């Protein structure tokens, strides 16, 4: 449950924080594997309690403001304290960047070009090129004002990051509008990405999009090595999360320790990649030999005997998901024969085997054959026949009547 204070206590507590400037800034490392180290820190604000030693957690701190104005004052104080605290780090690490969170709900027509952050950075001698502004886009109420704010700061050298992308109601349509320099993928998509196929595919799609539009992708909330390894496989280079380092005070910041973590991650990645390559090679070899076996059994067979033959083959190997035959126009001329030894746990209505006469002429496995290839293997995808992850091998063969057909075999990809 969220901690809650009465209205009066909240007000008193906030007043004290604002008058004493009682905000402590913690820094969490943002790393680049390629650069082999920390290239930025995210500033995270904590309130300092009256006792002077304990810290007020962010969810409680940001629940204190009772009005828009109070929220703006607190937000500004947090930014000021962040830049002031960051100065000591820049003396030792001049190329280090600082990421500062801005609550998009306080960006309105009055604050959009108020220069507040720009003024503090000038006052403290921090170059605007070293500052990343993190915006949680879903909190913005007015897109035009948000765009005005973003273009003002971008024109003045600041970098723009969209925060928590993929969480809650974050709108993907804001990406083309704001053209962020960095997209921070929310922890909800990164957590367990090593075991959840759908998360991997979503992050892969975001990464592909980002590469095309020239935006950097950063994976947030990495807590396990395996999550980082999968992200690296997708091509992500920048990370943040407890696996690399927790938020700490500036004097406790340990650059060396983060570097050691990256070093050991790189070693694991090489091993992980080699293992993946060898597994993929083994699976491809196994799939090829199954395809050859099925093709040889059906080649030179009378077309009237297809059904009986395929039915007898389909259960011979657990890697086979289903088998079906197309004519040269891509029209299915047999039923889809499912391997009945594989238990299909969930048969929802969208997963159903394609019936006879289905048109496959636009499918990924059909077109390359028509373009001249003898066989074609697809990338892994979720089968609409079974709902499982599979690959399709399509190959030409000739039947007893001398007619060329296309044999399609869906094979389990685990
Ligand atoms: Ca953030």
C-alpha cells in the first residue's frame, strides 16, 4: 500500500523540505557495454526527513504536493539539487551525462519555455550537452506544449529521452512527434525477457524501429544477467538497473565495480552467443533431415495416397508440428495434419490449422520458392495452427503423376 499522510501533515512536511532544500540526489549508473563503462547517471530524488538521517522514498515524497504549484516547486527543487550534486562528479568525469526526470504533467504553456533547467545548468557550469531530459510521455496532457518544451531544450543542446516506454498507457504515437534521442524501455518489458518470447519480440521490434529512426534504445530495470544477455542479442547496448548498480550518493559511486560487471557480462555474452549458435546449427541440421525424410516419402507418390501417407509420417518425430501440401499457386491441396503426440494445451479460436483450399500465396515460405529457391526455411514465428513457436520448411517435390507440389512442414522451435 502507498504510504499516505494527512493533508495538513503533507503540507507541513513539504513546506519544511522546500524551505530547507531538504532533497538528496542519488545517482544510478547508465552504462554502455561497447564503451565499457558508465556514460550517464540518472538523478533520483529522495526527501530528507526531519531527523536528518532517514530518507523519504519517492512515492511518498511526490505524494506531498497538494496543488500544481506545489508540485512545480518540488520538481524544480529536485532538478536544482540534482544539477548541484552532479557538479562534483563532472570534475572527475567531464564527459559524464546526467539524466533528469521531468514530470510532464507540470509542462504547461507557462513552464514550457520558462528556461528553469537551462538557467540552473548555466549557473552551475554544466554544459547542456551533458544533460538528458527524461519525460514520461503518458503524463503529458497537452501534446503541443510538450513538443514546444522539447524543441526549446533540444535547440539548446539538451538530449531528450522518453521514459518508461512500454509501461501503462505510454503512447507510441508520441515517438514520431517528439523524435527522442533516447527511448528508455520500461522494466515491465525487460523483466524476464530471457524467458518470455513475446517480450523479446516487442523489444526487438522497438529496437529495429529505433535503429531506423536513429534513436538510442536503453533497457531499464535490468536485474539479472540473463535479461542483459537477451537484450544484447537483440542489439541493445545501453542499460540501467540493479544488475549494474543501485542508486547511491555521488561520493559512493563506484565506476570500477560497474566496469567489472560489464567485463564479466561480455565474457558471458561470448559464451552465450557460441552456445546459441551451436544450438541453432544443431536444430537446423535436425530440421533439414526431417524435411528430407518427409520429402523422400512423399516424392513419386500418387496424389490420392497423400492423406494416408502424411498421416503416418506426422507423428514419427516430436519436432514435427504439422504437415500440409500446396500446389504451385500456393493453394493448400491437403488437410493440415497435426502431430497428435504433441499435447496442445490451449486451443483458442485463433489457433486453428488451415483447411484445404487455403491460400498461402502471400506467405513468407511460398514466395521465395516461386522466386526460384528449391527449399526455404522461415524465421521462428508463432504458428496459427498450434499457437506454438515454430519454423516452416517449404520444399518442392514431384508426385507420381509428374506434378510439382510444395511440401510444408512446421517444426517446433522450443
Ligand atoms: Ca526515469
